[in-house]
C-alpha cells in the first residue's frame, strides 16, 4: 500500500512517499481503508522526536482518519466491514490502510463526508476532555482559548460555545479573528496587534477568567496565569510556541485556582469506554450541525510534508486534510 514513512526524527526532511506492507488488526482493532487523513501539530512534533512518546522507526505518521472498515479483530463488537467510520491512533493514518482500537473508532453519520470526518477524533475529543471532563465547564462561565484558530483550539471554541460559555479566542491575525467569530467566539484578541495583558484583563473584568485553555505555552501562559479568577481552571494542553512554561505557585494559591493537565491520549488508554461514548456523542453533534469542523485545505497524500510545514508554522486555520483515495474523500461507502 502507499504511505508516508518517517525514516528519522528529523521532521519533514525525513518523510518519504513509498510502498509498505499493509497492517493487520489485532483482536481489539479495526482495519480501515483510509479515504482522508487530517494533519495535526502532534504529527509534526512526533516526527521531530519532540513528543512525549517516540514510535519505533520507521513509522507512518498521522493520528486521524476517516474511511471504510475492511476487517475487524475477533473481539470487536461495535463495527463490521463496510461501516463508514472516523478513527484515531498514535500514528498510522498517512496511508491507504490503518489500524485503530475499537474504542478509538466512531461511526460516521451519513451526511458527514470523509474529509470532514477525518478532522474530528483528535481535536474534538481533546476539547471534550479538557472542557467537560477536566474543567467541568458550566454554562455562563468565561472561557479563554489560545491558539484558537488551530484544530484543537477551534474545537474548544465550538464546544465551549455549545455548552453555553462566553468564549474569548486568542489568535494571531485578522483573518483568523474573523474565522473564530463564525465558530462561536464572543470576543477575539489578536496578539499580533493588541497588547495581550490589558486587552484580556478588560474582557475578563474584575472576576477574571473561569477557564483558560492554553495551546501555546511560553510567555503567553505566564500572562494568563495572572488573569485567572477565583476557583478558575488553567488547562495546559500544548506548547506550540516551543517553550514549556513554569508557574509561580503563589498565583494559584492566592486565587484558589487549579492547574489541570490535559493529556487526552492517556485518558483514552485508561478509560476507553468513556472515550468511545464521548466520540459517538461528538460525531452525532457534527451530524446534527451543532459542531462545524473547519477544513483549511485538502492536499494529496504525497504532499504530507507540505501540510505538516503549514501546521508547524501556524499558517492553517482549522485542519489540513490529506486526500488518500482519489475522488472519494467526499463520498459514501
């Protein structure tokens, strides 16, 4: 089968487009004929050797895909060959076939095409886990999201808005500001032309932020740590700035706020049934039009390196999708 292969932990330069053997599903796994795969910052970071885990070389990058079930392991009960699904794994989606655990697979509604379906699993499950499981978000709370125009950031904006929160989105350009407003952001801060601290402080008011979802890290995290409200929840998700921040612990002490870690992959491994139920709920929301995944552009599989570069330099708004099956990414089974 055709696939993108990462041959060394050197990022984009170590990728090749080649033929490899087809994977075989384990007893608890599903083999999926991939029609579309989306590209995340995690994919880029893993290829550079900078992620929390390192696959054995040589490996196929890619966390998220959508397609049609080809085969199921003997312990799989929820799916059968021919089902339209979206799926996720630590890696493996930048190929014509991938395997995923049954708990990391969700049914694709008939009105959701493979292109959109491929963007859902990682981004929206991360947003769900951050806001609903970890932060216990309540309607009426004020939620700030950094990196709000990226895949996970935009999913956080949408889910927070759907639950009934007031969302403040932090972005880096006027074009991104316009886009996040259409997905539910009540207020937008463009850090490319606005002073972050004063602007966020004015928007949060004396109460401060109830929840802050930080995808960026670095100096931005240090600013936001001083703008949290009483009993707030500060959620570090990622560090796209390249800098892992530290925190003066007197700040959460004085305002009684919590710093809550968000590592969705570990949650999915430890609580697969809960994650599977969440994924099915999210896909139903997508099918009902309550969530509207943003596709930045669609590129052919062989241009995966270009797609990862766009994600790495934060040029994408929403998700970039790789079309794996020619002419079929928008079709049915």
